[in-house]
């Protein structure tokens, strides 16, 4: 069939932008490459799609994180697909890029050659990995305006002031407390943990909350952004 | 190199959800397939990526629309990538899906085997094309809440009431005129065409507008949705 002749030999890979909050800043996991091209350079965790065993591209992304970084079950979402002749010296290639979020408290010990870098101070990166990181950060910030996404950077139990601090760190700007509380109510994603409060200290004890089960893998969203006024 | 052995033989295609407004409803272009698999079935326009000539996946999507449907220069955006072993009987495959918008007035005559179908009354579709159309429509509706996207379904010149009718047809619900006008101001995407008004008829002549040049390929967006209240 004519179509057969057109079928190109395309490299099909996944790359993952794994983000966490460390020192109040969004940071991305980079791994030192052990193989050519760009052996020795820091780059995003990535790899070929395994057509024999991966259920789909997201499954491939989850496998790459597990095998190359020891990270299990983060919040994982497809970002976009990057393609073309120039992005990889091996030839025309496709990278189905994903982003993933995990709270610092759930991160495994770093593998050898792995480092965290603040997204605002990226080193030189091979391929189009800088662009991929930048688009991931833009996407996370845009979605954080109107969804439960930042909760996936919190531990399992948190107070509302702790959650607000996480939103502010992700957005890179302060958030009004009243609109924040209203937004969280509107999103309906949290439940108080009965009888659980932070130890008092100088302040009065604060109620601890957790993410409702329905929103562990699906975002809760609302039509209006946090910083859109009114 | 070990990596070579892992490199799977993945079918890499693009599929395009081309949408227009006909009879006040969002409709999608379907083409009757001439080749197996699913020869004779209606399906989305699609094809293999051509690594020898396509600059990237969006370029491949634009080529498919041009060659298979005679459509030039629609608004075109990547939707998401669909992948896995089950979606195509030829084996593990990747489809980098796109959506495109074109006003009915700019559509070329239909090629043989091409039909428009309302997105709310889709026929049976092969592969995962029903899911791709549904995700495209969801994306278009969500983006229409807070961006200039629906303008790409209008002709070159339109009045504000005409534009509001297009937003309403896309969203599938009425839009408050006052919030609509405020939103359009906020988006800053339009310019009045000096001295151009609709012929009066029963109403007084209405100013004609056009999309500002800066927003022909980039959306203007705002933080708050049209129907998010306040």
C-alpha cells in the first residue's frame, strides 16, 4: 500500500518534568545523561516508548520516573508533544512530554546523577528541554489559578494557611486570604480530618485537611482564576 | 547501543478535528476512508507524519487538511496525543491530534467523500476518533470561556451582536450581553473598521469589527470565564 512507503522511522520518546516545592520554590528534577547524545549533560528524565509493554504514553512516562528516579505515583498529566527534525541529533523525533507533581516529603532519596534545580535558574539543557520545562511551568501556573493542582505539592495533611503558602509559591505571587478561602470552598476538593489539629505553639490549633478521594487523579476546577479580581 | 534494541516501531500519525459553525451548531469535518483499516468508514482527516518534509507535527496537520480537504490556513492548535496498542489495528500507535477552526464562509467546496456532522450527533467513528472529537469540543468550549478563540469561527468582519451569537453557539448557552461586552473589551482583541457599518434595515447600522493582527495566530486570554458569575 502507498501509505506504507510514507511511514517514516520516527523516534518516539517521552520526557517528564517532575516538579516539587523545595525552599519555597518550584524545582525540577534533572538527571545526568549516561548515553549519547549529550552524555554527561543534565536533562529531563526520558526514554523511548516501549510498544511491547507500555499501555500508552502516560504509562511510559510513569515507568521512566519509576525506573530512572525511583518516583512512584506522582500526579501525572500530558503536557504537549514536541516534534521535528532539529530537536534531536538522531533525526526527526517526537517527545510526548508530561509534567508530574510530588510533595517534597514523598520524594525518594536522589539517585546518583540526579539533582533538583529551581525552574527560575535552569542550567543549559540539551534537546528542547528548556522549552519543555518552561511550558510545563506555564501550564502549572495557569492551572493553579483555577484548580486543585497545587494540592499535589502538599503532603497528605495540611492546614489552610499551609495550602495557601503552596499556592503562593507556585504562582510566584501573594494571594488574598479571603478570595483564597472562597476559591477553596468553591473547588470542594478538601475534607477536614475529624479531630485532627496542629499542635498549638504560639497560635491556636489549626484544623488539618486532606484531599477528597475523588480528586486524587482528577482536578477540581472552577471558572474563575484566583487573581482575576472581584 | 542497548537503547537501539528498545526503539519500537511506532506508527506516528496526526489527526485533525476541523470545526466550523453551520446552522448555529459546531460541526466537524469527516472524510470517507479509502484505505484499510476501516475503508469506507467516516473518520477524521489524518495521515502519517512525513519525516522528510514536515517541520513538525503541526505542519503535518496543516498538510493533511490542505491535501485531503483543500483547507488552507485555519486556526490550528495541538490538542493532545493519543497512544497505545488498541487504538489502531495495525499496532501500537501515536496520533498527535490537533483541532482547527475555520468560518463557514471561508470553507472550500467539499471534496468527494467529505461531510460535516454536528458534534452532538456523531456517527460511529473508527479508532478513538469519537474520543478525540469529544476532547476537542471540550477544549474549544473551555477556552472560549476566557479567550478570543471563537473569533476564528467568524468571517473577517462582524458586528458585536454577531460575535456574541458565535460565542453562544460554541458554548451552547446564552451569554449575558453586559458581561460579554466587558469581556471583549478586556481581551482587547478587536478593532473597529473605520467608517464601516452594517446596512440599517430595521435596526440602526452597527459598527463592523475585525480581529487585530497580533491575535491572528495567538489567542488573547483573560483570567476570568464568561459564565463564572460576578
